[in-house]
C-alpha cells in the first residue's frame, strides 16, 4: 500500500523542467523592481514617452511620424547638456520595443569608451547579430560621441553603411562640428535648443507638487552660494581692484575672497572674462587682456600653481591699464 501511495504522490507532483536559457539551469528569477521612492528625482521623473519630453514638440512629432511609417533613419542629436537628448532617444526606444526595450538596444557612453576597438568589437558584434524572435531593427545609442577619436568615427561610418538593414544608430553630442562630415551626412540631424525658463519652472513645480515638498522662493545670492559659483558682485569687486588698487592690496583682497567664498581661480577667470566684455576698454588693451586670460586658463588646466598664475594675472591687468592710457 505504501508503495502505491508513493507512486500516486510522485505522479501528482508537478515536474520542474530546466530553463530554456541553458541546459540544467534553474529557472531565472527576474530582477527585483526598483524602489521608486529611493530613486533620485532626475531618474524618477525622467520622461517615459515622447509626450513627456518637455518642449521640442517639433522634434518628437517628426520622430513619431518616422516610427509610424516604419522609416526611422539614423539620428544625430546635438545641443547643450540637459536639453533632453538622451531622454528623447530612450523614449523612442520604449515607443518602438515596449518595456523590453533594453534587450534591443546597445547604449554606450562614447566619452568613456571612445577608441576604435570599441567600434570594431562591441558595436560591430551587436550590429552583426539579428534578433531571433522579433522583426525589425535594433538600436545603438552613442552618447557624447563628439569625444570619439577621428579613427573611431571613420570606422563607425563604415559600420553604419554596412548594417543599415539591421541597425539604426542614434549619435548624441554637444558639439556637432566634432562629428566628421561622413557621419553627419548619413544621419538626420536634430538640434536640441536650451529649454525655455517657463517650461523648466512648470516641470519643477509639477515635481514639487507630486512629492508634496514644502519650498520657499530663493534669490540670486542663494543660487550662487548653492552652486559654488562666484557672485557677480564679487567678480566686479575683484576686477575693479585689479584695475585700480595697488598690486599688493589687490592680491590680498582676492586671496581673502577666494578663501572666504571657497572660489577657484578658474571660476574667477570665467567671471572676469564676462565682466570685461561689459567694460568700455581700448581695443588693443582688451585683446591683450583676453589673450592673457586664455593663456592663464590653459596653464591652470595643465596643473600650474594658482598663486603664481594669480600674480601673473594681476600683472597683466596692470599692463592692460598702461596700454589703455598710452593711446
């Protein structure tokens, strides 16, 4: 009797078959869903569909028509950072492939992986393989492609030509002039202009209301203090001191402001450059000063000492005053 009951129990027990992904592997458990409450707001409120993209309605509507007619070309998105280029192409990928879009795309940050080996290996291997259970093309996204070497771009041009039937490329960059003409001519270009302030405010207020966060309106000073950039009034004080005060007095004033505000000389150079444009100055003196500011910035980027460069900059301002007074 026991043997008959055991046999009956074994027959009633469901059989667990191996996973189709590999011989003898246990059934794969999908990744746990992200906790949206712990995500940064930048990711939590990233546009999901093309309708969610702030501004750029002319671009999204054009791409939507391309998708509906199944005539999506290679795309080249360019414009300043933070204007929605990456968010737009990810929304396009969701529109084409649905929730499983990550299986159909290859996303690379070309500023990190920018050599010719990446084009020959990762990109070409992904482009060569066809999708088994779905029709259509795959999508390769190259973010910050203006950082790719010229040799890598030349190799990419050939890959784009060779695998157009199987793959669509989206090349994203900040400066379109750094993309070789051969790639530009093979893509449909879209320029993402800076977002209007009204659209930014509308989006921010929507996020704040959704999160139910209390907030106060802040002034210009608080914004500069939060971002760590020099305040225009500090720049005005520093530039006027370099023009009019004695060398040692001006040096002590600038050093004290740098220490008190936590400013870097690079930030002061950018502020001084913008402020000089507003000053009524003799042309040859302005040219001399702007050239020296550019040289100082280059030296700082190469690792030069800030104190030495600050004294040299002070001397340049004094020379510019003398040049202006001679004529």
